[in-house]
């Protein structure tokens, strides 16, 4: 292994991951003769469900990673050594886990189980005004030596920590970028943006099964609903989108109370398989939407249209504000189909291209003219999917 300082810099430049960084750092210290039994890094993130990612390296088990929810983190942080340091306006602390303060923090029991005798804690502030939620990181180390860390060992760790913190910060910012793109743009679209598909008009034509869903009656409810409206809508949108993700689809856009998703046809997934996935997602979405309705005073029906065709998938919009989405005749057609759900009294309407691959019985709804489309289209529904 190269000199530990050089290795840390290399990891930061290469943009590996925090797990590799912490494991290598702990191994490097151990190779230098430091009797290390536990190392820990807590990294904040900006995520709808996860507030902090904790990385714990132990000599016995290697590195374990855990995402801590916002609610759980609020409780756990308040009783941690790091919260104590912040309340005391200190950036560093040192405790013996068998000393008079041993019962202050529950984490000391974890240290003792690993054979640790002390707890060296350090806080690093990022002070980035453009990302205020990334306030900094907490790092701790524990020694297995009966007398704890020696003074020169603590000095060595402190000399290395600025490099470690900087490398971890660089990795955290990249992970944050990826997470934000995944959350707000979508998994596939986010990866395309990161790979350089960022110019307006740049994209590709793909063939996909399209999933277009919309809540019936939401506009009326919105006119008289109170502050719980957004929470109510979120529960319905979760009911729509979770099955899409579970079936290998990608949610591209939320349109008020509606959802547009795609199931791309690839070398690994045929058109028939994509259409089957879309149908299964639609059926599951209806079931989960009904579960949401059972907990509410007013039920909101869900209408879903399924179609298959070629779409342009890429950057669309103004020079300073782009959207990575799909457009094309097939998208227009599936939206027109969804508008007929209430007219035809069906919760699911599908085109012939999807119906041909249906894993469940379907019935014809006859031929219908879709707004803006010259030729009539024969439409189908799942036999047991009545609105």
C-alpha cells in the first residue's frame, strides 16, 4: 500500500466510494501499528427518506453501511457524542468507554463489544452556502489497546483527517448529485445526464410500453381540501409509482395528479415482456390506490392507459431549463386513451399492441376516435378491471 496520505488523495481524485475510503484508511492505520478496532463516518445527505449514511468499520466485520431516516436520525443524533460536541461548541472530544462518562452515550456499548477502550471523536464543518444541509461529517475511532490511543497515534490520525474529510466530501457531493438526479429526474435519465447527454435536443428514439395514469376527481377534491391535500396526493402517487419501479419501469414525470412512466424495450426485455410488466404494474397500482381510498373519507378512482410505440427520449426545453423526458405520437395517443377511461367506464384501457401480450384475459371496447388522431383505434381492457 502506498503512503497513506497519497492513497487518500488518490481515492478522492478517482472518486471511489466512502466504504472503500474508510476501509482503506482503517487498514492503513492498522498497518502503521495503530491498534484500531472501530472507525466511523457519518455523512449527511439530501434525500426524501434518508438523512444520514453511517459507515462503521470494525476489525471483526469490515465496513457496514446504513441509511438513517430523518425521524430516526433526530432521536439518535441528540444522544450521540457528536451532538454533545456541538452543544458544547467543540469540534473534538475524547472519552474512555470504561471511565466515569461511560454511560453518557449508548454507542460506547458497541465500542466495548468490539474490544475498544476509548472513543476519539472529530467534527468537520463543510461551510458550503450552496448546500447548507451538508453541514459536515462526524468521524470517530476506537483503540483496542488497554490504555487507549497513544498521543502520537492521535496526532497521526489528526494529521490525516483533513485529507480524509476532503476526500469524503468530494464523494458525498458526487453521491448527492446522483441521488438528486435519481429522485427528481429518474434513474435512467439521471445516468444519461451524468454521462454527458446534456445538450438541448440530444437524445434517442426508443421503443417502450407507456404507462399513463391519472386520478379521477382530484380537481374537485382540491377545490375544497385543506392542508392535507399534498399528503393525500403523495399517498396516491406512491400507489401508482411503486408498482412501476417494482416491474422495472421508470417514472418520467408527475403531472399534477398524473404520472407518465415507460418500460423500455431492450435487448434484455422484449416488447411482450415490457407490455406484461406494464399490465402488472397497472393492476397493482389499482389495488394500492384502493387501499389508500379505504383510509380516506373521499375515494379517488385511478384511470390508467397503456400503449406501446416509438418515442423520442432526451433533452427538451429552453436553453436554461431542460427536461429529460419522452415525446412523440405514442405519448399523445396514450394520453388521449386515458381520457376515455371515464367515458368507457374502465379503469384500464390498452391499445392493441399491449393487449396482444396481455397475461390476463382482455376484452375489446370497440373502435374509438382519439382526439387529434385521424384513424380510429380498437381499445381493450382487462376483463376484471372495471372502474
